[in-house]
């Protein structure tokens, strides 16, 4: 094959090396616009995990790279006059120019044609690889369709002749806001020194030197906004994107060069096996996972001002876990003394008080619609379902959304609190929970609005009933699914009064049933949620001009009848995941008003308001919205959404991103999830007498050992490919 590569950075050069190693008969040509000794930036840093893949892929270049490494294992966080150190992390770095020279020499020795000072607008070859960076010219030339997310923070790369002995974060508070530095050594004489500020106006070099006290060196240094590049496809005919041309990840997790070189490994294997499409299939999930982590990291730094009041060690923990990849448990493995200095008991097993209600731990069984009531009345299924989870150790168990009227149901199977028999049925469940466990139990009440009168979830989600539909109401006459869903009637003032009275009556009944906490459902596109969102509230009256007015009226009316000593919560969708919809700014503003009205805690979910949503799914993906509300609105919050492990809960609670964590699917999988989490962490959580003999996990006697790593070229075939891909996070079990 003739393979033409645009871009002589680490990704393009490494690809050329691997292609020639796998098949010396390939004609591989690299075109680079700069001179061979030009380089921009300073050092390149790799984690120990990344280096494993490089050693397997090309031992010769790895040996040369490793020979020049500066290695360290500590991270230093400078905050408010203190230096907090965390160890056990494992980093290696070298100069970017050194890395390029090593790869250039290795490529030339294998017969790769290298052309420097060569501008490329078009290339010819059996395979054309665009590895020409974030501003790729070939990407546009060949009709790729990148999505560019330009962030608001500005940053600049400097070097310094001060040699740091750890990966160092310097945090400075100025009149213009917080300025932070990401610094690390890359030789015995130099360090990289990246300055980032959330202020739109950058600092000059002299100002940075005055602020941080180090002599700085420029190398085409300029202040820029980071751009996250995402491409819906990486291949078009014989043209393939690689590295920053295909995707970028914020420098705060140090992944640019790493991702490009790992791309090269996967693409080289795909070429060898004659299946170029396998490159994107293997790499895209890994890259998107990295981009999600990078997004979490960059957003954390964009909002760094909200954490400045935290004590230095807690601030450092928050910083270290910002991407959600390093967790409480992982950090405990790396540096147990660091974590022990913050908390001697797993954070999830600390109590929380809301008014007169004390929860024994920070775990919530999230509301989960079961669609198993009969004419609004919960039965034996709900007793077993909620009762089992009330015995499982969670501090708080929430019901599904209990509907405030017959016409306010989502489906015919939804529970209600609008008849006496409903109150009695829920009381039976609450009494069981209180009698047999230590969990508190909360009622979530709501009205389906335009999303009502639909079939059961497992029959046809969001689809209207084939017969027997009831009329729907909403702030505006907009169907949820145009052309499919029933068109709701626009609510009148009389409708609002009636709905408010129904909520008040449901609140009274919830108290009669003995519930410990009351939550109003203002999320997921149901009635009160649809008042909040500009996508669903098109009214021209006062309830359109102030979209929070009616939801807050309902809350005030319920708060007036709900006992003073019992707390009230509200669940909101903190973003619609649609441009022009309800967003994070709106969520903070609403939370402030909710707190001022007497609210106690905000249950922070997202989405499900519009079928046009594009959620950024991932680990704990909704937690940043809870985090922001907690710090900017000054109210306790419940985090929910893809929180699946007790490690996640410990991390979120200890970092003060949320006060409680609500989990749904883990509690479907294991009703005793919290008890098992306690047992595995050595916490003596009380089991009911009937189950006490099962309070310790059985000893299986299994010895699980990791297979040794095999060389990239040791044995032809699929097995060695999987070995290398597993080393970079892409292998399948």
C-alpha cells in the first residue's frame, strides 16, 4: 500500500513507524509543514498505564523515549498558602522536541519518507491519513463535519527553568478571578508551565511571572481558548482522521499526544488486518470516554471559583477527582494516608440532617416508576419492592412519582394519592418500612401533564393508549411527540387553581400516610417541569414571562400544609440538553428561589423534557449540575444519574459535589446494595435480625490473576492485537 500521512507530529510519525514494522513493503510518506527541529510547546507527559502500550507496540522507540524520561509519582496542589501532596500516581515526561526527534529517527531508519516544510492541501495514496492537528486543513478539504466546542477559559503554554519535583497545580486568586497553573518537569533543567484563567482577558508573561514568581519562557506562546473537536465519522473513502484532527481532549488530563499515539496503534492494526473501519470501531468508545473525562475536568477548572472556600486538603481531593476517573477508592489505593487525613469512615456512611429528619447515610433509593398500581392504588408488588429496599440499608427510600389526580397519571399503572384507598395503601408500605428497617421513606408527587395517557413502559414507551385516553393539560398546547402524542389543552387560571389544590391534597395525604419527606416532581417534562422550560412554555401571560411562578406557587401551597418539621425536596431537570432550553444558569436561579421559599434540598436530574435532547451520557454525568447548584445556590442537593458504585458515592460526598446520591438500577440489581457496600468496606451497618447471618460476604476462594502482557509483534493474529488494545483501554474481556 501507498500510505500518505499529513502531519509529522507524534501521532503521524508513530503511525508511520508501526505501519513499516508490520509490513516493510508499505510505502509510507509523511508530510509536515514545519521544519524537523521546529516544535511548539514544551513537555509531553504520560501516565504509567499509557507507556505499557508503547512498550508493547514498538520496543525500540519506547526504549529511547524511556531513556530520556523524567519520572515522578506526586501531585502537589498549592492552595491558600498550603501545599498538599498526594503520591502514588506515576508520571513520565520528556521534551516534545526530544520525542519528535526520537520518532523521526526511528521512522527514517525503517524507510519512511519524511518531507518537512511541505504545505499539504491534497494527498494521493491508497490510504490518506489526516494527522495535521486541531486546525486540520485536510479535514475540511475532504468533507468531514467536525463539531467544535470553543470554551470560555483562556490559556497559554510557557516553559520555565524551575524544575518542579511533582505535577504541580498553583492556584491564585486575583481581582479578575482565579488563575491556575498546570506545571510539570520534562527534563533536568526545564518544566512546562500552562497558565489558565477564566477571565476573558489574558495575562501577559510579565503579569504571570509577578503572580507566580517563576521566570517564564515563551515559544510561540499565545493565549487561546481550548476547542473540543468531535467528528461524527473519522473515515471518508480512503481518508482517515487521526489525533487532534479527529478529536481533542482538554490538556488538564494530559491526553492529546497519548490519544494520537494510541490512535496510531489501532489504525496500524486495522491496516494490517485489511479492515480500516475497525480502527474507528475500536477507538471511538475509548476516545469518547476520555473526552467525557476531559470535559468534566475542563468544566471543573472553568468553575474553580466555587470551590475556593474549601479547606486546602479537601480542595486538593476535589481537584484530583474532578474528571471522575480518579475516585475515592482509587486515590485510597495510591495514597491511603492522603485519604485517611480527610475521612476515617467511608463518606457515604455519615449522617445528614434536614430539618428534624436525620438520614443515617447518604444513599437514596431513587424514584422508579413501576407501572403496577390498579386505578392508582399500590398493592403487594409495591410492598415487596419498596419494603425490600427499605431493609437494604439506604438512608432514604423514595417512591415512584405518585400522581395527584387520575388525569395526572403517566399510564394506567401509575400510583396515586387522590383517594382514601390510596392513602391507606401507601400507609401500609410506610408502616412496614418504619417497623422493620431504619430507612426513612419519601413520597414524590407529580402530574404528568402533556406526557400522560400513555402505555406502560414495557408496552410502548411514550406512545398514547390505543383506547381510553384521558384529556391532557399543559402550559402550552404542544404535544410531546409531534404527530404521535395527544395535543394537550393550554391551562387556564381555573386549571392552575385545580392542579394546585390537587397537589395540596396529595401533600396532606402523604403526611397522613406517614412519609418522612415530600418531593415535588418538577423534572422530565411532566406538568410543573413543562412550565419551567422555554421549549414547552410558550405562554404570553405572567406564567410565561416568569416560568417558575406557577411551580413555586404549587410548592408554597404544599409547604403550607406539610408539617414544619418535615423537609421538602424538588426534582428538576437542570438542563433540557437542547440548545435554547432550560439550562444550568436557569437551574441555579430556580434553586435560589426554591431555597428562599423554604425548600430544603434539590434532587438534580436532567433531560426528558424534549424528544430532541442530546444528553452527554457517562459516569455520574449529571453530578456536575448538582455540584454547581450546591455551591452557587447554597442549598443541599441530591445527585443522580449513572452513579453505580459505592466508590462513586464516596467520591461525590467527600468532594462536596452533593449531599446525597440517588441510585436506581443498582437497587434493582441488588435491593441490599447499601448493606453490601458497608460489608465490603468494613463498616458495621445494622442488619435486621432475620438477615444478620448474611452480613458478611462469602469467601469464594477464587484467585484471579492478570495474564502477562505479550509483545505487539510476538505472535501474528488477533490475540496480540487484543493485548495491545487492552493495554490502552480498548480490549474486550
